């Protein structure tokens, strides 16, 4: 997706936050998670991290049931690895791997998650 399309998606997800009922934590969690993914894809890492963490914070129920969360866990792991925060990176990559082992859902970044996890295990 082009940066223009990501920015358009960001506008739409941001707008959805205003229209979503505040008691619908599933939709709010999904919107925050998608915002985090969009921001990391356009290399706005700080905003991406904020929205990814907000998604996890707002919606603990969703974490157990949704395919979005291994993506969120892995992206947070990648962010912290790049920042040199290896313990935090391991924490989130472990969560992504646990999710994979429990749910056996498809996810496109497993090779990278497993490579980084192995790399960080030696630190």
C-alpha cells in the first residue's frame, strides 16, 4: 500500500474512534490496533507504538480472540528490538509466538518473529 493510502486509512480509523460507542471495546481496540499498524508502516514509530499499546490496554478480551493481536505483539517486538530494548522486544515476541502455538492462525511475519526471537535469546 502506498503512503497516501495509509494516510487515508489513518484518517478513516481516527474518524471511526469518534463514531464508535465508547462501550464497544472490541471496535475501539481494533481501530487503535489498525492505527498503530498504519503508523508503523509509514515509519511513524512513536505514534505506532502509542496506538498499538492503547489497543492492548483498552481491550484485554480481544487479545484472547482476535487475529490482529499477533501482528500487534510482533510489531511492538520489532520496535523495541530496533530501539535496543531487548527485554521488552523478547516479551512481545514471546507473546506473538505463544499466540501462534495456541491458535495456530496464519500470520505473514512468523519467519521474522522467530528469527528475531532466536537472535534475542542469545542476548
